[in-house]
C-alpha cells in the first residue's frame, strides 16, 4: 500500500490553514482569522479551532506513522479559551503518546500576543490496511 | 443588551451547513459532504464534523437562553465513528443539561442510511454581559 | 484464550458500586453516596462519578465482546452536573458505537429524584490478544 | 466566606493518594497501585486514574483561587495510556488556563520508569458564592 495521500488538501485550503513546519515530533501551522471564518457574533467559529487542531495533530501522526500505514482521527477534544476576531494564529501539535495502534497528540493555538486561545487533543488510529478508510 | 447576533453566518455558509429545525429543545441541520470539505485521503475532514456539532449545539443553547443573554462555546468533544466521502448528513442536537451558568448539549450526526457517523458534546457558557464576548 | 476475568472486583467493592443489570445493550448499577467517598467540601469526589462511569461502560463493552476477547478502557470523559452529599445514585450505560476494534459507551448517573447528576462517555479498545493487557 | 474546606479528605485517603507538593502553579501527588485499586483483570481500575487527575487539578485550582472562593469540578477527561499492576505513580498537575470564571488544568501520571501511564484534563468552575456548592 501507499501511505501518501493523493487528494488535494481542500478543506484546509478552504479555511486558509497553512502548514509551516512538519516533523514526526512537532507540526506548526498558521491560520489567519478572517470574516469568512466568523460565526454570527463576529468571532471565529469554534469549529475552526477544532479543525486546526485536527489537521496539525493528524499531519504529525501521519508523519510519524509514515511507511507503516496511515492514520485516521478517532476523536477531537478542543477547549475554547479566548475569542478572536482577527489576526494570525499559530497552531502547534506535539505528541502525548505514540503507540502501536493509537496516537494521542496535544495542540496549542496562540494569538499574535502569544496568548493561548485554544487547546486540544486528538486521538488517532494507526491503520495498516488502507481498505479500512472511508469504507 | 440585545442577544440577537448581527453578523452573517459566514462560516456555516462556507461549509454549507443549513439549519432545518430550531427550538430550545432540539436543533436539526443538513450538511452535504462535498469535495471542498475533504482532507487529502478524500474523506470529510474531521474538523467539519466538529464544526457541525458546534453550530447546532450553540444554536440550541442560544435559543434556550434567548432573552437572558448569549452563549459561547467552552469546549467541543467530537467522536468520529465512520468516514464519509459524499452524501447528505443529518445533524441533531439535544440538551444534556441546561443550567444557570452553563449548558451541555449532545449531538448525533447520521448519514443517508441512518448510520451514526459522528457524535459530540458541546459545553456552552451562558453570558449575560455581552461585553464579555470576543473581548 | 479466556475472556473471563479471574481477579476480584476490588475497587468497585471499595467504593460500593453494585451491578444491578448486565447485558450487551445496557448495564445498570447502584452507588450509595457515603462519607468515605467525599472530598473535603463534603460532597462526593468527582473521581467516583468517573469510576462509576468507567465500570458500567466497561462491563457493557466486555459483555458485548465476550467470546471474542476482552476490552480495556482507552479514555473517560465525565461531566459533573450536580453535587451530591448523600443518597443512592443510579448509573446506566448504553452503547453509542460498537465497532470492530473500538467501542464507545454513554453513561448517565441520576439521583433519587431522577435528576441527572453526571454524564460520561468511555472509549474501549477490543482486545483479542490477552497478552496485550497490563503488559 | 471561608474557602478553607472543613471536611476530611476521605476519598483520597481511601485510595491512598498523598499530596507531595502544592502550589498555585503545580501540584504533585504520589499514588501506590495496590490490589484494592484493581479491577477484575488485575490492573488498576481506570477510575482511579481519573480520581488522581481530579484531585491534583482541583487542589491546584483551589490553591490559585484561594482567598476569592472555592472551585468545583466541571468535567474530567482522562486518557489511559498504559496499564499498571503495581508500583508507585507520580501525578503532576499544571495549569492550562486560569480565567475569571473557569480554570483548565492538565495532569500527567507517570510510573517508576518515568513512562506516561495516563494523562488528563480537568475543567473547574471558580465559585465565589459558597452556597452554590452541593446545593
């Protein structure tokens, strides 16, 4: 099997998430808070934080598991600590646990003043049989 | 204060989430899985499930708390149970707990075959002072 | 392999959790709030709710997976909705998702007035190789 | 009001959790894995990890909020990363976010070989009106 994704990174492009640094030990991304990401109160929709958390954790887990298979998200737990209206956010994922069948990654999102605006955790399943994905 | 949001529902429009039914006891939405919502493996990005969970729970909580203030998301915990590539999903939120200062809503997402594809839970803070939002 | 536990149910005896009904679709237990379960404010320690949630979910998952292997807890997410000082609580687990490799069970804890005092969710891994446990 | 708890620390004594270091920035505890904490497979019951997580986070949050009121647990999310049968565990809590109305603390539990056996997160509500507790 190949563990190289073949599709485009459509959703991350849709929300404007840009990967800055990718390794098996740390993934960093950049996300600009723009009006298209707002919910009706004029602040960034909580789902965008979750999405950023999901992406960087998944990229980290996939990088670590590369050559053995792929990873799929099992659960996402994101805390919203500070509302944002604009500016550029920094999203950083580091591993909590990288096991044989599952991984757990922690993610911190900070604003331009280096204040923590969200934190999250993603559980990933290590999949060695690609036929299990999206079946 | 007013508790009526004044901005547009930009992010939900971006991902194509459409509210179908809104009450203080139940919120239902429709979400079509389209390629723009995919991650590189060609399945829907987990963050979109989280986003759908976040929206319907927040709309339910805001509807229940309407007239007293607004609600903001505190945390979102979403489980991914089945990958999807296409089709129309149904997203349903019901309250677990509606307290004086916080609410907890549970959300189920099902596909066209009525299979559970994701489940989540959102904690909301009831805010009576609008100045606290996005400060 | 055998999937029948051989040890005593020590910890559940320690906290006084008693199983009332056990099936692959639903597990019910009874827990009396006694002073030995209190934290210093004189209310039941949050960890006891988590423990009750963990037990009933695990028993349900183990019952469903019986004959194929055992289950081990992967994560526990418990919400504390109402403090309790005394009385008998009812703990009920039902399945959210029972998959090939993992299960997700939801748990509700109610008091004698049938008020929801805690709710939780446990993720379980289905283990077919007993050597993986407690290694 | 007083924010000094008056009851005994009954439940922590029951499970044998001993506080080692307490400050507003870090709490450390010691927990010995003994047979009374086992579930039927002969490994420590997951609820005990949750309980240890709950205690150290709560003590940290209460210490930080001391003089202004008390804290109560809102939710507990604990991941089980490695089963344990015996030995002494070290439990360390550090703050993720300490806000006006809520706090979020992260907890790591390691074994004698310094391996991570569990990690968790506790959300606490800051309560300035003691009458709200255990009502």
